[in-house]
C-alpha cells in the first residue's frame, strides 16, 4: 500500500519567488504554513506540501491524492494532469512547473 499525492513541483527558489510575487514574507522554515494560510484566505482548494521528490526537497502544490492499496513506493500508477489541476495552477498563477506524483510524501 502506498499514499500518493500529485500536483505541481516547485523548487525552493520557485516557492520563494512565488511568495515574493504575492507579497508574502514567510520565514524560511515556514513557507508552507504561510502559503497554506494565504490559500485558505483566497478560498483556493489546494495546499502546499514540503516533501522530497527523487531525493530532492520540493514544495508540491497538491491537486490530487489517494491511497493505492496494491502500489509500492517504487511501483505505482502516476497521476495525470487534469482540468482541476490546471484550474488550480491558473488560480495561483504558476507557470513552467512540472506535474508529478509523489509516493509517501511524509516518509
């Protein structure tokens, strides 16, 4: 069994640049907390998750999630970018980002 989350991968620099553009000034260790508060205030139904993807730290704009009862951390079905994901991407104004699937984002 594996827990999967899918969405848009932001590097730490992309996340900081996005925060600057939105006039958010989070401390380095609390980017997700500040962005998630901003998302709730704007009624945007997503969240930002700090996690690792292929052994590199990223911030994931989560657009979908599920438990795959037969999947494994190294073998699972990838999410596909859909209209809901593209709508969220448009709402928060991010471009040039990769859509990815992250297994077990909490380790």
